[in-house]
C-alpha cells in the first residue's frame, strides 16, 4: 500500500509538471517589446517554484515508501523529524523566494515605472459594465474634458464629451476598437466609469487594473501586426464574461487611414 501511494504521488507530480511544460499550456506568442523580461521572469519563477514543488513531493513519496516496513511506534517517532533539516529547508525556500521577489521587482520597474518612449501615441482606455471605449486626441493632440453628467450610452456620448462648448473635445475620436501602429510606442491612460476592471491582453503581456477616480498609465510597443482580444481580467459583474474588445495592430499607413475613417464617423 505504501509503495502504491508513493508511486501515485510521484506520478501525479510528473503529470502535472508535464501538463504545464506542454506547449499548449504555455503563454501565447509575444507581440510587444516588454514581453521579453516578463517571459524571462515567468520562466525563472516557474522553474524555481516547480523544482521546490517537485522536491517536496518526491520527498513525501520517499518518506512514505521508506517507512512502510517499520513498526507503528517507530513511524510515530520518525514524524518528529530533524530540526536541522527542517530549518535548512525553510531557509533555502526563503532565500529563493526573496531572490525571485527582487528580480520580479526589477522587471516590474522596467515595464511600469520607466515611462513611454518619446513620441508615444497617447490613448485613453475606458472601461464600464460591460464594454471598452478608446479615445484618441485629434490634431490638437489634447483630450477634451469629461463631463460625467453628460455620459449617456443611449445617445452615444459614452465619455461625456461636450463638443459644442469644449474646443479640445471637438476633434477627439472615440472607438470601440483599440487600433495602434506597429513598432510605435503607445501610452495608455486607463480609466473606469463605474467599478474596478482590468485591461488584459495576453499577447502584449499587459494586465493592469482600472480603478474608478484614477488615471493609470501603462505603455508598450507592439511588434507584430494582427488582431488580438482585449478582455477584462477582473470579475466586475454579471456581464463580465462578455466584456471584451479588439486590439488591431496595423502598419503606419493602415493606422492613419483607419483613424481618418473613425474621425469621419464621430
């Protein structure tokens, strides 16, 4: 019985490790310049934690197997273990986890605190239950003020713009698709109209909460054209499952033509 249990523990450990390593359970293809350090950190964390987990499981399997033929009284005594071994294990795990925290902090700093490259295209990202809206500044390169009392989905004024009285709002472009040019730095300003949402595009390796009352900037540079799904990564209500939009990464000429079409529809 002890042999079967130890073999089962070892087999389960191998199966779960294999499932995570299998390519279909891994991350989707990366399409941004910030993906490299994030993927490196993810892989490093996975390897270290995976080795710790596998070591612990194999140790349990060995202890179960090694105690199989001992009398009950000796098994009970063996459970007290070695304080030196326990202390060493805890110390090693603590050092590894602190080291991972330090390297992840460096990665986070490189991605979120360095700021966008000069000349970045600024785009506002608005989340509401249960839709996404994206606002681009017009030729004046300024966002017009937002009037919350004017927000009305029924009239199409999703962001509460007063185009008649606010000159800076007249050329603002509001879309339901996030279009960006490839190989061009982008700065997103995340805002929420109601509850906490989360902007998540796995291919960009970007996941950031939108908090009501706050403007949260994030930045990236897309390196591959295509269409990718934007989802809400935070449970935000009954319609959360349906809160998604499209990220369209285009060539520079395609993006300029697309933006002109969106401007004509305002």
